[in-house]
C-alpha cells in the first residue's frame, strides 16, 4: 500500500472527495443504507464483506431489519484516508446495484462531556461504572471499549452551581446541523449560543440541561 493511501485527509478534503452518499460525522465516514428487510440487509453486508476483504480494510457495520449502518476510518493512520474514500465508493456501487437507498443524513454520533476541576479524581468512578478505559495518550477521553457506548470526555472547568456538570454532544452531518438545531428549538429547547457555529451550537432543555449539536466544520 502506498504511503499516500495512509495520509489522513482534512475534513474539507473528505467533504470534497467522499461519495455523495456519505458524510463525515465525529471523525468517521458514515452512511446508512435502507433495504427491503433483514434478508436483503444480510445479503448486502455479505457482498460488502467480500470487497472489504479484498481491500484488506473493514468498515464498522450495524446490521438491522430494513437497514445497514456503515462507518469507515483508517485506525492505523488515525483518521479518514483515501483508502476509506475508495471503499466507500465501492460500497455505494454495491448498494446501488442491489437497490438499497442511501440515507447519509441519518448518520449521527453521541458523546458525553463531563465538566470537572479534577478529572483524575473522578475518572476511576467512570471507568469502573462503564468499563471504559482512557485513550492512549489522552486520559481525558474514554472511548467505548466495543463501539456500542458513547465516548466519555472530561472538560476542565471551575465548580459551578448554575447547571449540571454533564452534557451531551450529538455529532450530525454538517448539512443537517442547522435543521437539527431548529428542530430542537421548535421542540421547546433554547439556543444558548451559536458563537461556535458551525462547529457546534449549545442548546438547553426547559430544565437547563445542556446539549450541543456538533459537526466537523471549524467555528467561525
């Protein structure tokens, strides 16, 4: 494999090069493929598995009745590479041939942020509770051990009594973010700030619990 294939791409490069059926969400290239049922989903996954084996590069696959979720990243390179772009294109071709409908706008990822003045003091609690372990070289990030639970991360801040210490970050396709923010506000939420948009918008529910809608884009 050439060195170029393992060069990580910037988010702007990913947006330019990725097939139109895919979006970058929280550092991974994602899509969802709608099928006619479980049997069709399984057949689609089996065909994807063949090209993945041939490429010696394997997507994360979520197999369900009526849909298949896919996520690509080059773990050995630490980000999205042209290898992911190429395999995404092959998967889109297979999906088109089989009549599966792409739904890239559905892709989302969730993380849990915890404000704390001392991450070392509370980290053991969260690792014992969830089974997460600190990321290599980044003790303030606790990735899911099997990809089935949200990543937990610690944000250093001074003690505060005006709100809770936990908040949810929901990563969505960049071209869906504004609609998601508007939907949250229409559902009774409050826009706390869009100072950091389009990287993230801070919102609150009626009780003051915070959440952010996040994208790959840099803030203004």
